[in-house]
């Protein structure tokens, strides 16, 4: 038997203390990703620290920010009145992910930490630098239809599969992390990382840290927004490409704009060049097209995913169109 | 069409059992001393096992035995030369990646699963090829004839036609993957008495296979399979994993249960093989077909050949004096395929029905008019009249319901914002079979009727159909009739496949009921009663608790005189997004022309299921293999996409519901296959109509629409 210890704790402090004691421990939240990985033999933690009883499920406004606890479920966040009213983009992105059953147990922290869906990563008989550094990248010259076109490395071309994270990157969220010494706060955009030479690392969370909560500024982006997810079936499929788009309009002039893409990189891909271009411009199709063109700088296909080079800009344009028509 | 539905429309006789969880499927039987088997599979694609280290597994907690080619539990037929090709646990040869090479049996499923991970195989690898398209191009690769070449009139006449086209169509591997996982419980007891709980489309076939492999009399083998959680063709044979289960039980002298994993469902129980097809069509300027050529290549394995009816439809579906077909199979290093709903005909219909649409476009004709213009009066292949065929009526009903008049013949004409709307139509056709089956009927003085036959129900509602046939003839309330199936000790019936069960077993039910009725009226006359007296009174008067009749029924001369087919017409409306390439099926109208509809509710369900399966085939389903490794990449339900509810619009199901005068006493033809056959072409045709883009490679995913 692959034995592991199961521990349950009801405070963040004790969870962190347990984590510190054992390098091979892992937090168990909704379990929708971790348990699958354990069953497939991709990971074998010696200790599971069940954090579902840790009281970090708050969804509340604190000053000009909305705080969301790391253990709030995807459903709770998506359906919360405050989120629907002030951060509808996040609500939409969450609803576009997984299935209702999964969202009911999946948590915010778990969603951020979910691993890539690259098929080679899941099959322990296949080479994969992310699962087993140095074994090679199966996808590079293999089945890479779902894979990245931005920020890829020679070691790994996987994408981060989350929908929620794309909206959070767009919304300038921050993440509060904690270890036994205390808390730190980082921009959500800096939470995930590119694969580089260490594809085994998905993000910048330290091994002794726990995700505590998100802090998301309330902005004027609740009117013209859209989360457009293009996928192989109407629901319950990961994004081929997704776009989170939101802007503030003043006399059809764009005064603030956020754009991020999913399904294209090892992290949620914020489109700053496009944003910079759109700021102060008219919300017109030709400007949307130009913004989409700018977004594609540096994009590179690997064969089966070449279609994303066309799909990605198209999806940006359509997401902006739909955001505009919301008014 | 609603009006034409029979009054006898009823719920499934086992519906309540199914939705309340009381219907018992094979894996749910608890036998005393039950043990659990888990299969170890090869991780290479071709070669030999040079060593198999089972020590660690054998020493793991709870493990009872590790069965493999090293200990070869006795299976008489496997000990002989020749015989079945892949003799599980009797060979060290690896034919494909994922082939079962050992079974670990333990006292719990979890322990067996863990111990299975401890079995280590060492291999001598050989070069392999799992890429069908590559094999097809390779002049050195084997190509075997799959069906005799067919020729009527001039070969390749399309080449000299006034209007001609020649196109290639590609279908990937599709898997059946019903919800219920495959497996078996086998209990081998002393004196070679065997009981199995199986997931099978034919209890008699499972019984026969086990008898053959182990060389014991079939009477020694009891096969139970009362409920099956979906088959779609996958359970039409007894797979090596099932033989392995019986072997293991024999070896350890205890009952063994095996339930394979979802990933193993991709490699151990067959699939719809990939196919590459070329269609050549020729027509005169007035839209009369002058030549049809259909050449197909299907995938098969290296250790067993698999063929199906890919090119059948081209031979008779359209009026045309010059038709030729060929069909070859190409071995690759994968597990052997098996029929999947609609089998080869569904593969062939995608190509033919796409090409017909392409020809209509080339002629600038409405594809419906083109089809009607080339609709044959008789079967030119068999040179016989059709026993019944109401296609033109079906076209009319469907066209009206889908709103065909809104369709524009010029593609890309209906645009609303980024969404383009298109309409498509296609035909499905399948042989209206009738085999031989026996049914026993026991009519009881308590007013009930018990019917028994060793047939199966993989989902269509066999018991419901049979009950309704008996109800109509005997005028006994539905809840007083019981139909027992899925038990090899009952009177024999063929496997449930080829849409033949209702026709075959239903005819025997009919004959049994007629016989019971005449016995009752004879008894009535003998005892001085009115010959139409109620059977309960007749039985009571004669002091009989019950009477019993067994009848065997089969087709007769009618099949020599008529060509018998079931037909279906699929109309679909799609919306295609110009920027993202997303295709949504927005409306479906299907019309079934399959004789009398015996059980309207379950018949409708067949058409619904066919349409959903058709959406999968058209838009989402593709089993992907990395040919460098010979392994499936998307062998799970997150990555192998079957349609979800959100992909399925309202489906308007219609039936012609006119009895076929010849096929059988009910006038009913099968309809399980026609529900799917042709559907994918209707979608492809609608996508073309919406966008002007012809996609000849399934599934039609956004990348292809954009590309
Ligand atoms: C079939 C399927 C389809 C899916 N489709 C989609 C989709 O379309 N879009 C999408 O976005 N997602 C999708 N998902 C993924 C889903 O969103 C994630 O599995 C889920 O969000 C993970 O959350 P969880 O709470 O279950 O995490 P768990 O599985 O419990 O944990 C995942 C990881 O996060 C770590 N972790 C959890 N909480 C914390 C914390 N507070 N601090 C530090 N580490 C933590 C765990 O240790 C573990 O390593 C799908 C999943 C499945 C199985
Ligand atoms: S893309 Fe990344 S995750 Fe996928 S095989 Fe390559 S290294 Fe592994």
C-alpha cells in the first residue's frame, strides 16, 4: 500500500505548522485535482492535511477591496451577490469552469494550485519534465493541441488550465500567503510563473506557505465585461483559448481596460500591450482588432496548436465586442 | 406524428428499478468469498515480455495469486496450436500498448490495485506502427480485402460524368465508453460448474465462448446478465479480460470479480476503427447520378481482422446504373476494433452523405431535391423491390418541421452578428434483420403471463417492447406480463446487435402468444365454453394452474423476395461562430421509417440517443494516440469529449409508423442503428451551408472550422 497519513485541522496556524514539519505533506482542499493525481501515481504525499475546516471561507468587502478566503468554494464565490454585483467577470469565469458538481467542492486555493491537464503529465509511462524533471517533454513534438503559444520554454509548453485565474489576473487581484513567520502579499499576476528551466514549479508559493485569501479591488469594470471561453464542447471542457475582457467607457472612450487570456501560457496571460493601446481609444471594432494583433506578439505554435494563433486574436476581438454590447 | 403513436405507449417496464438503483448490474453481485482481480497492462506497443517480476505483488498484503503466462491456468483450447489469436496469459507476445499481461487477485479491490502496480515487466521491444494513415501510405504495409469488390455497370463511371467530384473523408477512432465499466464476475466451482455475471449483449454467446475456450459443456456454464449499463456493440464478444477472469477463478477456486478502469476501456474492449474513404460521384447536368464509387480503408489489428459494412450503402441507396465499391482493412499495432453503434454503415454514411451534399452543391441543386430525384424505386443491388420504404414522406415531414424553406442554397447566406446559420440533411439506412429465436410463454390461472428468452437488454428496452407485443395480442394488462431475459438457461436467442432483437425475439413472442391463444380456445371448446372465453376461466375450469408453450421463430421466403431496410432522415440546423469556429447544433428533426413502432416511448429514446451519439461523432469524439509511443493521450472523460447536455438541443422525433408487410408479424423493423447512421453528415452538411466550409474530417472542432 502507498500509505499516507490523514490529518485534519481547523486553523490556518496549525495547518502551516503541520506543513512545516513534513516536506512531503500536502493540503487537501476540495480534492478534485489532488486525489486524481494521487490515483494516477503522479504525486504521492506522505501526509494529507485536510484544511476544509479552516475558517477561510469569507466573501466580504473590506474597504475598497473584496476579500475571498482560500477555502471558499468555486460555487460560493460565483453565486455570491457581492461578486455578481461588483466582480461579475470573476463570477462568469468561475461558471465557465469544470462542472457544477466539481465547482461545489473545488476551492479558490485549490483552483489556483491545480496542475496542468497535459496528457503526458498524467501518464507516468510518458516523458514529462514537469512530472519528472529531465525526462523530456512529451508534448513538444507530440499531441500539443491544448498547449501554450506564449512564454513557452524548451522544457515545457503546458498551460495553466484555470478559468478563475484568468479573471483574477485581469482584475488586479492580490494574494495573501502565510507561513509560520507571518503573511506576505503578492500581485496575483506574480503568483503563477513561466516554466523556464524549472517546469516542475507551477507558481511562486513557497513550500512552507499556505494561500490565505484573495484581495480584489472594486473597480468600474462591472458593466462592460465578458469572459469568453472557446472549447471543444459547450460545457465541461478546458479552454482552447479563453479571454477575460472588461473596460470602463466614457462617451465610448475606453478609460480603463483589462484583458487576460487563458489556455495560451503556463500562467494566466495578461495582455498589457493591448490594454495600453486601448486606453483612451474609442471602443470600436478596428481598435479591438489592433489590440488583438498587438496581443499576439511573440506567439509561437508547436504544430497541433497552431490554430490558436488565429483563434486567440479572434477570441480577443469577440470578447471585446461582447463586453461592449453589454452596455 | 404524435397522433400516430400507439395507445400502448408505456413506460419502461424496468424504469423504476433503474432509477431507484434496484436494477442489479453485473458488478453488484455479492458472492461468498468473492475476490478481486486487477489487470496489469503492457507499457510497450510491440515485442515480447522477457521477464515478469511478480514477487513483490505476490508478497503484498491480501494477494491471493498473480495470474499470467508464467503460470498459464489451464484453458484447454489455448493449449492447442492455432485457435484464437491473442491467447491471454498463453503468450509472451505484445500486440499493442495496454494489452493485459497479468492479473493480480486479492481479497480487496484496493489491495489488488496496489499489488498490480508492483508487477514489473521487462520487454524486448520491436518497431511498431499505430498510425493508420501512415500504414495506408506505406506500400510495404499490409492491406487486406475486407469485402468483395462490387461492380454494377461501368467502373469509375463518375470520372467521365458531366459533373463529377472525388473527395476523401477521414474518421478517427471513436470509443463506445458506456457509463458502466466492463468486466465480469466468474465463479468456477468443482466439477467444472461455472457461473458468470457478465456485461454482455449475448448471454448465449458468452456461454459458447467460455465453453469453447475451456472445453467444457455449455450446460455447465450459467451466464447472467439481466441489466447492462450500455453496450453500443462493445459487449458483442467475450473479451480476453473476461476469459482471464474465468481463468483466475478456476486457478484459485474462488469467485473473482474484475471491473476494468476507464482508461482500460480505451484499450481492452474495442472501438470504432479509424477510416479513410474516397467517394467519386458523377451526375448529368439535370442532377441524375451516373456514377458512384466508394473506396474505403478501415483500421484493424495485427492479431485479428475486423471488417464491417462501410461501403454497403453506396450499392443501393441511390438510383444509379454504375456503382463500384472496395473495402480494405489495414493492420496497425492497436487492440482489435469492434462494431460501434451504426457500425461501418455510420462510417460509410458520413462519406457518402457528405458527398451527395457536395454534388447537390456542384449542381446548384437543393440537396433534398437532389436526393428525391435519385431516390430508387427498387433495390438495384439485389434486384428486388423494397419490402417497404417511405423515404419521400419522411423527407417531407422533416423538411417541414425543421423549416427547410428558410434554408438558402448559397452557403453563408444566413448571418446574424457573428453567428452563421445552416441547414443540413442526410439519410441513414441499415439492414432490417430478423434472426432465429425461441421464447417460452407460461400463461397462468392468476391472470399473468411469463415470457422467457435468453436475449439481452443493453438499454433499448427489450422487455418493454416484448411486453407490448404480448399485451396487444393477449389483451393482458402490461403489469401482468413479465419478460425474463439475460439468463443463458432460458430458451436461446441471438446476441443483441444489428438492430434485430425486436424483429427476431418479438416474432417469437408473437408466435408464442398466438399458440397460447389457440390452446386456450381449444381448451375452451373442449370444456364446452365459448372459444373466446377469458383464459383465467378456461384454465380454472380445466383445473390447470398454467399452460406453457415454447416456440422457435425465424424468417421465411419473404427475405428472398424483398430487400429489407430501415431508414432514417436527419435534419439539423447549426449555428457556427465566424470568429471562434464554435459549432452549435441548434435544432434536430429526425424521422424514422422502420415499420410499425411497437413501443413509442423506447423507440423515441433510441432516436434521441442516436442523435446525441451523432453529435459526438460529428463534433467532439476522437480518441487520440501518440504514435511515437502507441498510447492513448485522452483516455478519460475529461479529455475524450462526449456531448454534454448543453451540446444537445431539443430533438424532434417522428416516425412514419407504417407496418412493413413482409418482415415479421408485427411489421416492425429495427431502429437502433439508423438513429445514428448518417447523422454526422447532416451536421457537416449544415456547417457547409452555414459557412461554405466543407469539413471532411471528423470531429468538426473549432480549429478545423477556422482553418
Ligand atoms: C474533469 C475536470 C474538469 C475540470 N474543468 C475545469 C475547467 O474547465 N476550468 C477550470 O478552471 N478548472 C477545471 N477543473 C479543475 C478544478 O477547477 C480544480 O480541480 C479545482 O479548482 C481544484 O480545487 P480543489 O479545492 O479541489 O483542490 P485540491 O485538489 O484539494 O488541491 C489542489 C492543490 O492545491 C493545493 N491547495 C489547496 N488549497 C490550498 C491552500 N489554501 N494553500 C496552498 N495550497 C493549497 C493542494 O495541496 C493541492 O496540491 C476541472 C477538474 C476536473 C477534475
Ligand atoms: S508540456 Fe510540460 S507538462 Fe506537458 S509533457 Fe511537456 S513538460 Fe510535461
